[in-house]
C-alpha cells in the first residue's frame, strides 16, 4: 500500500467486498486441496499397513492342507518342507564347534555339506510348492530359516525358535 490518497482508503480499511469473497474462496480451495492430500495420504498409509504387517508377522497365511496325497503337489511340498527343515536343524546342531568363527566361511563350510541329501532336491520341493496354495509362503518361511541357520554362528541358537515356529505353522497339523 502506498501513502497516496485514494489507494485503499475507504470506510472498509482498503478491503472491498469482492476481495473478501475471493480470499474466502481461495481459503476454501486450499482447505479442499489439503483434505484431498490427507485422504490420499491416509489411504496410502492404511494400504501399506495392511500389506506390511501380515508379511512381517506372518498373520493371515494359509497353512498347507492336511491329508493331501503324498504324490500331490500339496503333499510333496509339505513333506519336502518338513524334511528340509529337519535337515537344517540337524546341520545347525553341528555348528556349535564353529559358532565362534569370526567369518561366515567356516560356518558355511560346516553347514553346506551337512544339508545333503535333502537339500540336493530343494528345487523339486520349490516347484511343488509353487503349484500349491500356501506353498510359496511356506517356501519363504523355510528360506528365512535357512538364512537364520547360516547366520547362527553370530546368533544364539534359541533365537531361531521363532523362525522354526514360523516354518512349522505353514505345515499341515499332521506334519508339525
């Protein structure tokens, strides 16, 4: 504003009715835009939570079906996952002698050979699991257990209990 007479000097303090209406419309527009951004943000957050929480905590998965015929993909996946998990447990028990190893090469040198013969056919089990409902989730749980066993030289053996429980939860009740 300038000091010139007539520049906004009227009984309304320089504001005209049109200016107030425009300012109110601009404020409503800003509020509407913020509301749209907030709704989209909340929808994104809710969608992320709905996807991440079950994946992290294993909530809402479907275990492999019980009573499947041994030659069916469901039966092959379930028995294969169980035998591979038992091989990991067996191999993990032998890691105590190298548990204090400073590098992972000593741990891997002990672990890998003790996984045979079960893990020699892991690709067949994975293929069977890929053809079943709940199979990919069971395979993923087994892979988490494998990685945890490989790192068990740095972890307490009891720390693997929750990972073992996760694998068992994917198996049918008769194979747990």
